[in-house]
C-alpha cells in the first residue's frame, strides 16, 4: 500500500485493524466531515489499563508507519489515560473507560455514532 493509497477509508480500516489486533474495547468510528474542516474521521477506542491504552496507540502508529505514513502528532503517551494520534484526516483517541465516559466524545461529535461494522459495509 502506497502513501497515496493510505487515505480516507484505507487509513480508517488500517487504524481499526490495529486496534482490533490488540483487543481495543468498543471501537467507534465517527464520520465528522459535515462538522469539521480539520478532519474527516474520529476513531475512539478504550483500553483496559494505562499500559493497554499505550500499547493500542503504539500499535496504530506502528501499523500506519509500516504502510508509509507518519502521524502529525501524538499526545498523552506518558500517563496513558488518553492517547491522541493525529494522522490529519483521521484522528485516533484511545482512552481508559472512565476518561472516555467523562469526555463522551461520541456524544460531542455525533448524535448517532457509526460503529466499525457500519464502516465496513
């Protein structure tokens, strides 16, 4: 897969697969194209501990780098409560369940989040 091909749906699929590889919990894909000019998709997933959150984010970065694309930025790796990985059009949030519940990004960005199963159709 070339960098030119690693856009939009292909990038989203790669991110979701990387989260699934390490058993990300309740992964949700949000299409925010109608709400944001900065990004097209948000991917939100949970890890069961700070170590799991960090491992999930690291796996996403590694798999996308292997496909030829580097993240624009990574935030929150130290504490592991909430790690954000920014690929431009796709932004990934990996959080511990309590943090995810508190910030409720799915509600902020959508009235009805689309699950990854919907994204794969």
